[in-house]
C-alpha cells in the first residue's frame, strides 16, 4: 500500500522538475547551492573587493533593482554595480560622440587658422605689391590699408563690426589722399578734404570698384565667420549634450540590463537587443529631441561650406583686395580731370600750393610706372598648409554621418556586442528576468514617446531645461548660417540698409568675381526683404559745419594741410617729379 501511495508522489515530483526545467527556472534547492565563483571573478576583475560577495547563491529578498530570486549579489554589490552601470553608460555616450567632438574641434581649428592666414597673406601681398609699384607714396600712407585689415580681422574674430562701414571709411580716407596726389599744385584744408569724401558716393571717383569689392569680400567674410562660429558652436553643444547625469529610473534600467545577469550567476549573458534599445531610449529621451534642430544645423553647415568653395570663395575674395584697390586708384587717376573739375565746382577753388605754379591736371604727363601684378608662381597659393577646396571636401565628408546622430545613439550603443546581444540572438539573451526572448515592443524616439517605455519610467511632463536651451542655441546658429548662405549678416540686418553688412547689395552677385565657377553655380534664390524693419542707420556724418558741396571755399578759410595730410609730398618737391605724381599711381 505504501508503494502504491508513493508512486503518484514520485510521478508528480518528476513532472514538476520537468516543468521547472522547461520554464528556465531552477528549484530553490538547486539554486541555493549554486556556486558564485564566476560572479566573484568578474566582480574582482572590475576592481572591487569580493569580501561581501557570497560564495554560493543566497535568497534575493534584499535586492532593490534586480529580480528577487536567488542571487550572487549582496546589497552592497548591487549598489556598487548600479553605480558601475551608470559609469558604463556615460562612457558609452562619450565614446560614441567622440567623433562629433573631434570633428568640430579639429575642423574649427583648421578653418580658423586657414582664414586668418588668408587675411595675413592678403595684407602681405598688398604691402609687397604696392611698395614695389608706388614706393614711398604707399609706405607713407600704409596705415590707411593697415586699418582696413585690422577691421577685417576684428569682424572675422566676432567683433561688432559693420563691413559696409569698414569699406566706406576706407574709401573715404583713400579718396582724400589720392585726390591730393592727383592735384599736387594745390593745398587742401581738412574741411575741404572732408567735403571731397562726403560727396565721394556722388562723384564715384573709383567707379564701381568699391561696391563690387564690398560685395565680394563681405559675402565671403560673412560665410567664413558663420562657418567658423558654427563649428565652434557645434563643439560646445556636443560637449554640453553629452555631459549627462542619469536619474534613478535610468540607473535602474541600466542595472537591470547589464548587471542583474551577473547577480544571477550568468556573467556572460548579454541583454536582449530590444531591451537595450528601450533602456537607452528612456535614458536618452531628451537628447533625441535635439534631432530636428540638429539636422537643420548640420544641413546649414554643409550648405555654407559649399558656398565657400563656390560663389563665396574666401581665397578669391582675399586675393582680390589688392587688385581691386589698384583698379580703383587707376580709375581715379584716369578720370582725375573730370573728378577734380566737379570737386572744384562743388567744394570751391582751393588755394595754390606755395612756390608752385598752378597746373591743370591735363598737363600731368611724363613716364608712367605700370601697375605690376604677381604671377601665380610668385603669389602664395595656399594657407595653413592646405587649400579651401580640400578643407571643405574633408568637412563635408564628416558632416554627412552626423545627421540623426542623437536618435541613432541608442542603436549605436546597443549594436556594440559588449553592450547587448546581437539582434539575431533574441532567444539566448537576458530579457530582464531570465534567459529568453524579450517580448515588449521597442518604443519610439523622443521624450513624449517614453510614456509607453516598459523599462524606464520617464516624466514626459518635465522636459530637460538644458536640452531646451541647446535647442534654442541650435536654432540661433542655424539661422545665422542660413542667412550667411545669402551673404547676409544677421547682426547688421536691422541696422543697415539693404541686406546688411554682408548682404551683397540685396543678394546680387557678379560672375566675373568668380573665375572658373561659371555654369556650375548653385541655384540662387534672392532672399525676401522684410518690409517692416527698423529704420536704416543714417550715414556717418563727417563734416563739422554743415554741407560744403554748395559752399564756395575760396574765401581764405583754407588752412595749411601740411600737418594733417599724411600723404606727404616731400619726395615730390622737384618740379619734374610733380608732373609724374598722378601717373605714378598706375
């Protein structure tokens, strides 16, 4: 009878063991005696003391993060591994964003060095060219040209400088000096020369060169500065966005996926790929919200870089400064008679220079020193050991993979075999409780979508303030880059007439400014003008006593200009040289 009674019990015990084996769980008796040697070894390899680590599995009722099954982790070990999971997460984010940080840092440094050296080479080229062509006449007035490059550097460096005003001041100072040189038989007072420069725009002594040079240089400098600032902003945003602090819910999810298998005595078991994605999307929910503005920013950087290798070429623009200034001087020399006649009619007849006979500009003759340009072999063709085309090509190659970086970051981390099991290994991975398939769906990207995240509880009603600030920074820099694509400088759009400091005469461009570009010019859309804007800034008033254009200045008010006029005529005291002064500016 006893045998008959024990048989069903034996059969029932066998069935229970079979079900237990099929379900992937172990009986309490078997689990309690399981060795924790593998767990202790891995824990020790991470640099932690095994003093509190059990030798065999113990009851897991004390666990707060991992399943409360039999475990190889004490409470202290669980806390330690939770902190380790946070460090592993932050390091994974840092490692996978290093490409962004390195690219922005290195590209910014290389472009910045290149642009600054272009400006230096342009000034050096002008000094060499003008010294050989004009000699002492240039060296005695070199500060006029130096001030131009000082202001160009200030603008590029981020100073509050209007390029329109920079060039306006430069041409005003230059017209005063050139006008004195083409009329050496007169002496001009400060007021008289102010009258000349005041009406230079009406006289157009340099022809159309000032306008074309301003357009060409301004749009190139606007684009160069916007790109340099954009790269620096990208570097700063990546730095800020990757300086994370994982909250308690994120740490819980990280611990459950990475180190709870270790506590269960299965240190080699990796989390299921979908489990990893849900944890990462919950921990990086705010970063994913950067995606839209980030992509707009990357696209804007890409488009500005294309402009720089095309119609807004910085190399061509800086090279053209000395050439176009010389063209302007030659234009004024060749038209000196008509220009001087108009000035004398409007500003009055100047007083003849002491000891000099009054000569008409028509009498100027003699030998002309031809304008000298440098051959391509003589002129520097590169700056900072590279050239613009190469820099832009390298930048564009690095910008392409940056799109959608923040929403792709969870996938990038989970695709690492050290972080999660391969997507094809879904049946032999850690699903958060044991070995087996992970059944919940993967949540969508972004903060709002995490309301359904089964692994990380995210408060979608409290967006991260720092992330919102980064979104605003991205919008601001993207807006600047987009305006720079049209040669517009946002800092001066409301304060200057037309399209601002670098607007390029309402977006107009000149094909002859860009040799070799021709039919390959990108599509161009004229930017709309805002009909409602702040009043244009009035032009800078230089005169002290009202307009002199309609006032006769021949009534003895003319003071000696010897002390004020820095364009010294000492080398021209001899009469034969006086005749050749104007032609020497060719």
